[in-house]
C-alpha cells in the first residue's frame, strides 16, 4: 500500500472529489463521499505516508480550486482521521459511529463560532433573514394560509433556528454512517478487518429510551412553542431526535418481518422510505422497543 498503485488511485479520488466541489449538482455527491478516500488512506498507511499522499492532493486542489476547496477538505479530514484510526484499532462499529459523529458535530459547531467571531458573519441570522424574506414573498403572493401574519413568521423562524442542534446531529450521523458503510468495504478488501453493522433485523434499542421519549414528549406538550428557555429548546431538539431514532428501529422491525416471512429483500427497503420521511410512523419503533411484539411473528 505504501508505494503501490492503490494509494495513488485513492489520492487521485480525493483530488477529484475536492475539484468536483466547484461543479454545481455534482458537488452534492462529492461532499457525501469526501471522507471515504481519507479514511481508506489513513487506515492502510502509516501516518508519514498518509501525509506524503495528502500534501500533493491539497497543493493541486488549492491551485486549481482555490482556498475554499482546501478549507472544505480540511474540515472533512479530522473526522476521517478519527474513523481511520479506529479502523486500525479494530474498534467496534458503535464506537466508530459515535466518535465519528461527535467529531463531525463538534467541527460544525466550531464553524458557526468561527463565522460569528472571526468573519463577523452570523449564519443563524442569515438563515432567519432568508426565511423571513421567503415568507414575506409568499404572503405578498397570497400563497400562505389566511390569518398568517408576521408574528407567525417569527415563530417559524425561531423554531427553525432553535432546531439547528438536532439538524446538525442528524447531518453528522448521516455523513458518518455513509462513510463507514463505503470505507469499511474498501478497507476490508485491502486486508484489514473492520467490524460491520449488525444486521438490520437484529437492531434493538434499550427500553429505557422509551421512558425518556415519553417524558420528553409529555413535557413538550406543556411547553410553549415561543419559549426561549434552555429547557424548551432542549425539548424542541430531543423529541424529534428520539423520534428519528425510533424510526430507524421501525425500519429494523420491517427487516425482521421480511426475514421471518420470506419477503423479497427490496420490500423492507421500500417500506423504510415512508417510515423515515413520515414521523408518526416512528411509533412502530416505539412499540417494537417497549414490547416483545416480534415474538408474535417468530417462526415456531
């Protein structure tokens, strides 16, 4: 791996992904895959060789794509190194996903602070201004429900900005899972065994999460949506986060059901789409976690 063709190819892949960031539409897919070459290279190469492959990539990316390309590359580098290091340690997949997500989340929060205090640019205020302008245009065109006013617009803006933490958490988790899913397959083919995800049909959340979810849901029912308290904002983020966790559990339940009933493998995948998109369907995951309903579908 140190001097062979594979690390050169993965270095080229990292460079192409960086340069793709300047191409509209393609850059969306490039960002999703950005960490994969870094993870593969770090997992398979000693640190000094990893740097040796990385420096030319960054120099060329800087010359062809400008400083913005390099900054984005540096952002994705740190969580990639964390994941690659855990691969080398043969850490369990739960630790890989947890640590990778936490580092990715911390970097996003750091980016907000840097924009705020270094560049004097508040992304949260910019988001509020963009949403306010959009709602005002819709009001002027009569596309909003009757009775909609500026106060409701401000409530919507406040809700969106207060929901940034849960949005960041979900983004960090999504990027880490995608990266692990792809990078693990590649690294395994190179001879380094990396633990895999548990089979979807075997996913099972601890029951205590149901208690936390019910408590948070009840408290949210008696909390004003306009409240700016830390407790209200925490509930605003905790309830949808737990709801999404139970939606994933519901997906696992349908994979279990498909396995027990001998359904085509595509069936639970198709069912997973509305389950993940339509929040109330996460109730299936709550029931699957709280009660032993799988026993009713288990083959005797």
